């Protein structure tokens, strides 16, 4: 996420290295590079120009503390301004209605239907809500079926009327149904439409007028860059939506939409989609995103994800096994499952301060653990519980069963031994963080190259 932008900004700040103070002359070169980096990331030209002007005004004349380098001070100013540019404070959804009606709008192919499901799942699991999904895309042949599949995946009912092709009537009827059945959130998934299609824009405006949603959200593909911002502006002029959803932020996005959209339409980004799974949804925190763009990581989000998957009872069992030197590959496998639930590995690495820069030439596969899991599953139950019995003959059989090289089995055994020793040393308070253990292992994990 934003790797190219982060790298270019890092190079820009290096221009100030060796200078004792920030002056109009030396900051000009740095900010020229910053502006160029933003434009390369497809940030709106006026936004990039105004941004660097504000940074310059704040930087000039500031005293550089003896403990800071000028470059470090400028990074802090840029981080603060980036945070402000992307909205400043976090902006959640308003759930005060009874039921709360949320209207989803956006272009064709923006990921609206999938994100409707993600949002329903988020509200169900994180906010203890009882959502109803409504299929109002009457034009795309498979749209209604797709929403029903999504609903089945997350255990949320989908309201649809196969014989009716009037989205206004369907949405009004769905709200009546929700009130009768006790649903407290109604998420209306509409057809994707182009801003230049007057008939379709009038239709969604009519839906909006008929159901008067508490929240109208505009879903946009982050990979479309500046086009996403222009489209958001056109939709906002018709719907006056309440917030933006950025999907596909896990892809090779340049970041322009995330940085520009708030300043252009003056509406906050409320959520981001970070993967294909139904739980790949994050509340958008401008300050955390600014830190990630600048390569500072996002430790808070990483800890929050870890806490969501943390099982106290399981941790106590693991702790006892470590104390008795009984920690085996089955336990290691359960730890891997917890890490996998936290999200894709590229995203997690981006949350560790400095990791993206340190591992910029390392390709991290989405299924980075699959080779490790294959090797462990190739072991017998006895071998998994007592790794010490695994000799050369057993390693050869394990490698053959997993379809891997014996060198990979040796590598895993070595890493497992290192980790076991480290875990033994980390029995004190705060020493149970699996990510720390894994980041301390030498040589990298199989699946990373």
C-alpha cells in the first residue's frame, strides 16, 4: 500500500540531511520533490500545490530542537498536514436510526456489492447490529444472486424482489419489511452507474428521496486514482453523500484518491477495503494512514488486529507448554492461523515501523504460510508434538510428503528451534506477542523471497 509514494517521500526528506536548520532555500528543494511525489501518486494538482505551500509556511522559521534533524522535523510537519488533508479525525457511520438506512452508491465495478456485505458483517460482528441487505441492482444479471451469496457467507438476510425492476419500490418495501422483522440496519445496494448517465443518476436520486437514508456512502475503487476523485465530485453534486468508501486499497494503488478526495468533495473517507475476505474492512483513520504513507507503520492498528484474534485461554495453555518445553508444531500451526486471521501479510508488514523500507525488495506472497503448513501437515502427530525426534530420515519423508525441498524442512526446523528458545526467554509480561517472535527469526520465512 503506497509503497512507491513512501519511497519517493523518503528520498525527498533526504535532501535536508546534513543541514543544521530549515531555510527557505533548502526546504524548497525538498518540497519540490514532495510535490512531484504526490503528483506521481495521482494526487490532484491543486491539492498537491496547496499542501506543499502549507508545509512550507509551517516549516520556515521553526526552531529545530537539538534532538531533531531538520528532515525529522519536516517529516512531522508533513505527517500532521497529511492527516489534516485526509480529514483529521476519524469519521464513523451514524447508526442512530430505527432502522438505520444506509444507501450505497458508486460506479460499475467499484466493489459496491461486495463492500455492502463487508459493511453488514462489520456492523453485525463489531457493533452488535442486526442488518438487512437489500438487492436494488435490477440491471446486472448476476447482481442479486451475488448479494445472496455474500449474505449466506456472513449469515445476513438479503431482501430482493425478482419480479420487480423498480429500485425505488424495492427499497421502500425493504424498509417496511425490516421494521416488521426487527432489523435495525438496512443496507441498500444499488446498481453501478456512470455520472454522465442522466437517467441512472436521476434514478438513484429518486431512491435517495424515497427512503431518506441516514447515511449515503459513495464506493470508489482506490486504484482509479484521480478519476475516482472526479467521479466522487459528480456524484456528490447529485446526492450530497455523507462519506466515501475506498475499496481495493490492498492493490498497487498510488494513493491519490485517499489523499485528494476529502479536499475536493469535503466529505470524509469512512471505511477502506483491504482485501477480498468479508472481514477485510477497516475504519479509516487519517493519522494512521499518514503514518503508513510516510513509512512509520501503524502499530495501533496492528495491536488492535492482534487483540481481536487473541484467545486468553489458548495463550495460557501455550504458556504452560513453553514452561514445560512441550511447545510443538501443532501449537505453532494454531499461532499461524491466528496471524492469518489478522489480514494479508503485505498489509501486516506495512504496519510495522520501518518494515516496508527494510523489506522493499522482498516479495511477500498472500499465502506466505502455505509451504510451512504443508510441511507441518506432512508430519505425523508424534513428530508434531515432539519435534526433537525428527531426524534426517524423517525430514526426507516430510519433504517428499509436502512436495518441498529438504532444505526448506531444515530451515523451518531451525526457525522453530530459534522461536522456541525466544519464547522461553519471553515469558515475562508483554512477551507473548507472536509478531515480535516471528520478526526476530533469522533468514525469513518460506514463502517470502
